[in-house]
C-alpha cells in the first residue's frame, strides 16, 4: 500500500485540455450512432462531471436533445455505492438505443454499471478512463493509471504553488 495521498499522483486538466479532449471524443463518436447516417438521437450527461464534455460533444455533433442523469458515488475523494438521484424521461430513453451517455471519467466503473443496467443499449463514452473502469465504457480518449487522481478545472482555482525543492 502506498503512503501517497490521492492528490500526490495528480493529473491536472485545464479548461483548454478538457475542451480539446471532449472535441476529440465527439469526433470519434461522429457517425457511429445506430440512426440514419450514424446519427445519435440524444446525449445524457452523468452529473456533474459529464456535463461539460456532454455540452461540447452536443455542439460538435449537432445534437439538441441533451439531458442528465444524476448519480452520486463520491463524497469528496472517497467512492461509495452509486445512488441514482434523478434520471431522464423514460420515453426518450427507452433501452438507450441511439443515446450517448457521457461522463468525464470512468474510475472503478461502478457509476457506469448502474447506468448501463438502466439503459443497456446506450453507448457509453468518457473522456478519461482508468483500467478498472474500461470494460464499462464503449469509447474513451485518454487512459490513466488507476492510482492517478484527476483534477478537473471545475474543481480547481488558480493559485501559487511552491516549488518542489522549496522556496525560491
């Protein structure tokens, strides 16, 4: 067991980076839907982390029907059991056929497992993926090690950081 805290092996994502990676995700998904010409009928963002990537993907793919599913599985940096807090309209979702479910990250896969049970035919896409969660996602852009903590821009503020070797 490592004595490292989760933030000590961190991967810091800027707004520019999440935008570039989310656009790359959209490009990878373009034309891969089951509809005419590979069109997707809707995007469902897993709140909260999936909202920014879903917004960017919706714009890039020309999808106007965007909804959310609220799942709580983290309390700060501790992951627990996933709970569904709210979900999209059942008539829109059906079994998920033609729907893109987007999140920022798949970690253990527990959140996606819950959503996949609700919508087994949806296409699950994340911007980042850790090895334990990869089997639960259909498409992702960047893989990171399981012990890496990702710092997303919506969780961060700009501030001075002391150099590793001490004071200047």
